[in-house]
């Protein structure tokens, strides 16, 4: 079967372009060495009200 039988050629032409590249958040450019062990220590108490889900 031909692809035209499954897809609307008008929509293919309309959306036939590159989309945004997936990136995680924060992006790599936002990482820095100023985040220390002392910055990490209070995190668990800040998150204690949220459920912990381990997969």
C-alpha cells in the first residue's frame, strides 16, 4: 500500500519540517560547580510532604 492511502498529503506538506530538539531540564548550560553538598542537605526536608515513588 502507498503512504498516501494512510496520510493526508496536505498535512504532510504542512508539517514537513524539523521540530524542536528534545532537551532535559535544566539544560546542560545551567549546570555549575556552585551547587555544594551543603545545598543538597536541606532538600529531603523540603520534599518530605511529597510522596516518594521508587520505580
